C-alpha cells in the first residue's frame, strides 16, 4: 500500500457523525457478498457521456491495466465473486469501446449490452449506501536536516519491520523471533533515532501526523525545492482517531469538528497536542518518490478518478462509479464520477466506506477535510 487511504482527513481524524447516521463501520455479516448484482429492472448509472471524457479516463484506466498484467495480480482474485479473467477482460473491453465507439450513444448501448452492474453491499449488507470521505497529498513546510525549527521527522521503513507478501504487517524481527512493532509513543520518544532513517523534518507535530494520515506528502524545503514522499509501510498498530479523542475530552464540540478546527485547537494548545497524537498507536513510514503518489496497486493515483476501498472485499483495479456529493466553499455539489478502485483504505474495513483521492495541495486538503457524504458505489464488469 503506497498511499494510505485511511488517510481520509475527515474520517481518519474522526469527525463526529450525527447519532441517527447508519453504522458505516459495521462489518458485513459472515457469508454476505460485498457486491450485489443489479437485476434488469433495477436503476443503475448511465455512463454514455463519459465517452466524451475518454482522454482523462485513459491514464487511470491504463494504470489499472498495467497492474492487472503483473503476474502477482492473479493472486488477488477471485474477489467478491469476480475472477481474474473476468476483471481483466472487463478493463480491456472497456478500453476498446472507448476507442471504437463513434459517440456517447453507441458507447452507452455497448455497455448496456455487454456489461453488468453491481452495487456495494454497503453498511447494511443490502445495498443501503456508502459513506464517502476523501484524502489528498498535503504540501508541508520542512527541511532535509534537523534544526530548532524543523524537529519532527518522517521516517523510512525500518529494516526490522516484517511484512507478508500481501503487505500485512507481521511485526518486528528480533533475535528471539517476531514481536509487535512499537507504538507511536515509543517511536516518537526516539526508538528510531540515530538509525539513519530520517527522510526529512517538519516544523509541527500535527503536520507530521497529517502526513501519516494521508500516507504521502510534498515537503517544501527552505530553498524552495520540493521533496516528494510516499507510503512505504506502517507499524501494524490499531488506529485511534485524534478528532474523537479531542471530542471525548471536551476540547472540540462534535458539530464543530474538522481538520481546520483541529489545526486551530493545536495552535492554541502547542504544549498539549503531542499527548493527543500519542494516543494513536498507528505509525506510517515513507519513501522518497518521483512525481505523484502511488496507491496500493503501486500505480499512480489520479485526482477524482482513483478510489480507495477495503481490498479484502472489493476487486482491485476495477471500474467503479461513485454517486455522492462533495463540498464547495459554500454548499455541496453532486459528484457522479466514473473511477477506478486503485487504493486501499487502511482504516476502512467495511463495505460501507470508501475514500476519494482529491489531489495535491491546500485546496485538496481543505476539501478532503470537509468531505463526509453518503451515496452509492457501483462496479462494472463484463457479463459472465
């Protein structure tokens, strides 16, 4: 997982929900399918007009195809009843139709004839809906060397951290075998200091935490250059929400909770923020990257086109469709977008949650920090 999509700012920071909301984090009942096939008469998206957007669809589509052609991708199937062969043929045929169709109507007819729609089982296992949050790549102030201003490191992946072939964290290698990797509090206290793993230093502990939450960051250096860092791994510990801890302590009102509110609270309480950060045992490690961050398929993610889901439930690289809303400065706008399932939500372990990648920079961070919208998630595969 290159880009940690538990990185959703609003959800991972723990912005509170009204008590009347569905239980978005409810696990699917045992044996429940994550994808529900839609019958002939059931409502489904109309996507013919996306033929007009084929230029912007092509790069993320090609990245999904590139991943599917890697030998290791076969091991990730079947998933949700979808075989590797069917998933690959679906992407290939979709690509052909973008090239061969003579217009939106012909594209729509071919999709209707050859493909079948599925809907996420959602929070209730019956297609009841999905909570969409968002993540981004923040731009933060930092330095490649430590000084009195820049004191909070981003660390590279430690050589004693052991991962399984699918990326699952197994623990820390010791002379006596494996043991759980240390929690955030221990690492921040200096567990990795002096081991040559420091990649850069940030000016603020909350900035470092936000980099962890998003799993990637662009660090603007004092000389104006930029250093790009992507996800390399994590310590395997359970995530605890910073926002929920602040709400539970009465520091921020539930209805006011947002990334902006958390930043404002931290600015007013510089001596207290690290105690709250330490309550989250989870810790993320980074690696230098060129260009844009990669998702869990080790393919570049695309703003507005790459989605992060629970990859123990949903087929990776697949064509999907998101029907929800996104925030503007005032109000909300519909977001009905053809996307590709190209990343993994580290804190998303349910069919009722998904994360939308919104891109890089302060505006993407602001929108990601305000995104918390109900909607539906659909998938598209060739008829069996």
